[in-house]
């Protein structure tokens, strides 16, 4: 069973605090984070098992050699190579492609011969072929891509001639996330007697590869994107093709015998592994693959698909965001831009929230040029990514952690001004109290633009599950709202939530596709049940609605905070700005307030106060308070006193 919480606990990086939030790493297409088990395995190698390989007969060298070759065998099984002799270690995928271009290319591709590459390629699968063009006079031919980001097979076929000596293409685009039909491509190439190199840098991570079944001649990938250390890459080279390859570099391990007059070479793979290889890195890659296999490659890919689908859905809801291809065809990698904002600015702004994405050309300038842009934003997913990061509600990232209610103000004009002063991005609206009959009366939308402020319909005034369900279904029909606040009250006097009815409603609404933020009591057990029922945010009361008593049970709030990864938002009973600060210092993700602002003597000033209080509380929480002590501790040193 795929346990995302257990997996996330395995990656130390995710426990870091970056700028204003917890680390959210969405730059996995560039390089992935490393699990503790791989980090520990590397430490073990350097502390207990390190020596050079293949050269010594002492215990450590023999152990190191065994570990090194075990890693090679693990990799062979991972890609279903017939023999570990087809696995050649390199520093990275770039070196692996350079090896093929230099070793195979120099011997078999001459002046006027053609190499076919695509507009999708990473520079690593472009520049080595340019080198060969410059050295040997080879000709580069570019195959187009279609509107969905896939290689145009018809165009590929039209480019093939008797002079075509190599087809080098990507398995999966590092910009668009589109998985290419490599089996089809290999079959077309081989029917014309042409060898194929596939850049599997992304494909080996997000798609299953069976080199024997596909029939590919060369397949390359790198370790650092596959949860392994940097400094290790892999070249799969089919045995039949190795016969046509000369050594890439000379020295060390790649020789069989050296005299003053001649040199003979070792058998592959050592023939192509000159010098001391990346020993610990290779062992780390082998261990990373074991870790992946223990979890289950199918399970990982299934999880990534779910997160990808969720990301596609939510990214498309953002006004002004546009993709370069239909995201339905993307697999774990999404490139997009925002209207009126440079990708570098977008990346910089969200970095302040602890979120890492990539902005730039992604080492794919020909593709950028085909789009008519100089750069894009790119988010890329790994096995440890989930739906819950920093403060988000149904994946909507808000500038403010303050949510403001719209009831109890003198008029809509006052409501709008208070919301403006609060800096809130989201307001709650009681659906049952919305005027839908008298067209002469003003309505809230005349004062608060729904395109600029997120409306959160709520079920205030509902005392049964049936009433609440009917109310939110009505909201969905009227305005298309799926993000909603559920509130089912138990009595009219105290306004405590009826948790039995609330839980029942949460289950039904979640199954119907609603994103339900749930008003509840401060019971940790009930909060957990709401999470299991499908709630997307937990909203425990501080005190009875409108009481102004502040947070009465800090301990329970802290317990709820520790047990849930959902957004935790204090709702109801706050009386003054300092109550909001306390809520944020307890680790809450946000605060919802209505009466404390609306009924203040100076509501606009109180709105500003709550805005600043939430900011201060969050900063205080992230800063880490000092330890509480029974005894005093002098702040000045004892030494150096005059």
C-alpha cells in the first residue's frame, strides 16, 4: 500500500522551513530530493566499505567491487536489460549521450550522414550531435512536434533517407511532460536499419522502461533525478552496438594491457569506464532503485498520476495562467506562464512561500523558440508530493491568511471597506441570507467583485444535514461553487456545531465533488474523522459564535495541529486582534473572523489590526519561541563586568 505520509517522513528536506513556509519542492525535473535510506547508504559506504574497485585483492576492495557490480545488476533488472554488461556507468545522462556521439558516432557517422533529433530535446541531446556535425560534417535534421507536444511521426518518416545513420529522441519531454511513443519510433527506425538513442532522463522516473521489449539501441538516464546522488548516470548500450564503438576515454579501468607499442582494451562495460568510477554514487543509485522497487513502481506512478490530475485541475482554475500544450497530455511536468508576469518573477514570488519551481529555458532553447518565448514556469512532481502544502485551500494559494465574514455590518459599503482594510482574499457568504427576491435591494457582488475576491458560500443558519446539503447544492447550481464552508448548528442559543450532522454532511458533499471546509468543535477525534470523511480544511471554534471570548482550549487546538496535514483555520469566538495572533502562534494556517470586526467601535481599524495580527502571529510561529523555564536567566554575560 502506498503510504504518502510514511514516504514524506523519509525525505528530510521536506521538514525544512523556507522563507515563510514549509518546503514545497516542485522542481523535480531538474533534480529530486533524496530519501534518508539513500543518504544513510552513502554514509555507510564512506564510513565502512570504501575502496577502489576491480583492482585490489584485499577485503575492502573486494567488498567495494561486489557493491559496485550489485548496483549494476540492480540497474539492469530495473530497465530489463538482458545482461549487466550492457550497463555502462557515466557521470550523468549528458556524459552518456556524449559517449555515444563520440564513440559510436565518430566511427559510424561520416560527412553527409544524417542525424534526426526533435524540437523537444534537452541541450544534452543536441549539443553532442552538433559536435559530431562540426567534426565529421554530419547533417542535423529536426523532426517537428504536434500541437499536443508529441513527435510528429509522419514528419519523422518523411525525414528518413538512406543517409540517416542515427535517430536520437527524448522518452519524455522535460518541458511539457509528454511521453513519446518510443516503441513505435524504434520499430520505424529499425525497419530502415537505423539505430536509436533514447534520452530517458525523465522517462525512467515517470514511465516504466523495458529496453528489451522496446528494442532500443541506446538508452540513457541519470541518478540525481531518480532519488539517487548526483555524479552517476547510466548508458544502456545493446551488445550488438558495442562492437561498433571505440573507447570514449583512455586510462585506468578500460585497458586490458598496455605496452610501449600497443594497447588492448578490456571488455565492455569496463571498456567505456576509464579511470576511477563514481563508486559510492553507483551504490547509491542501486540502493535508490531498491527503495523504489520496495514501494512499488506501479504504486508510485499511480500516486504521481493522481497528483498530476489534481494539479492540472487546479492550475487551470487560475485566471491568466496558460499552458503551452493541453495539460491532459502532460505526465508530472507542467510548463505554463502568467499573463503580465515574467516567469522569473512568478518563481521569485512563490519562493517566498517556500515553494520551489523552475523558471527559464529548461535547457531546451529550440523548443522555446518554437513557442516564441524566452522562458516558462515549470512545476514537476515526484513521489513525495501531495495535495497539502503551506496554506492552501483546494489548491488555491492566498496572499492573506485572514478570511472575513460578511454578516453583521451596517451595509454592504461598510462590508466592502472592512474587507479591503483587512487585506483578505476570501470572504464567507451565508447562502440562506442572500437576497434573491427583491431586485431593487443592493447585493454583495455590487461591492465585492467575485473575480477579485474568493466567495466561500456557507451554511450559516442550517440545523440539519438536509438543510445544509440543500443549501450548498443550491449554491452550486446558482454560481457553480464547489469550494464551500459547512456549518451545521445544534441549537439556536449556543450555536455549537452538531458534529453528528456535520460529519454526515461532510461525507455526502465530498462524494459529490464539493471541496468542504468544515466548521467544528475543538475535538481532536472529531477533527480526524472529518479529515477521513474528505474535508479539505478543519475549522474549529475558538469559542461560541459571536462570544468574543477568544481561544478557550489551546491544548486541543495544538493536538489537532499535530495530527492533521490539512489547513487548520480558527473560526468563531474571537474578540480582538491578539486572539488571531495566538491562533497563528499555535500553528494554525489561518483565521476566520466576522463579529469582532463588524461590531467593533471602529470596524475598519479593527480590520487592519486583525490583518497585522495574523501576519505577526505567523512570523512568530515560524521564528520558534524560546523555551519556557521556571527560573530566570540573565541576558547579560557574567564575565567582563566592570
